[in-house]
C-alpha cells in the first residue's frame, strides 16, 4: 500500500510514512496488521517445520537441568558440613 500524500510505499511496521511523515489512516493500519499477521503465520510455520516440537522440550530440559544442578550443589554442601562437624567431634572427643 502507498502513502496518500507522497505516493511512496508505506513501511511494514509503524504508523507514519518514512518519507513524508504523514500518519496512516485506519484502513492503511488494518491492511498493515493483516499483512504482518500473514507473514508471521508463514514464518512460524516454517520455523516449526525446521525445528519442530523438540525445540520446546530442550528449553524445558534446560530449566530442569538448572534445578538438578542446584539440588546437587546443596546436597554436596550438606555432606561437607556434616563431615566437618564429625571431624570436629572426633578431634575433641
């Protein structure tokens, strides 16, 4: 779609003409949103075909791995504290 003032093509994003600065009217904005929605749907379909459902699973595994790492660190710290207390009791007792 072209600008009604200068006739140059309107940008894909935004509400003003890049060349003359005129604000788009409601019809132009709706057309722009419709075109962007169509492009985003095609892009999402292509990304889903390329990466598939596995990409979401890997993201969730990353969160689970961080939690597992934190649990292991806390467990090791507890063992070290217990060992330090036992060593102290054996030396003094």
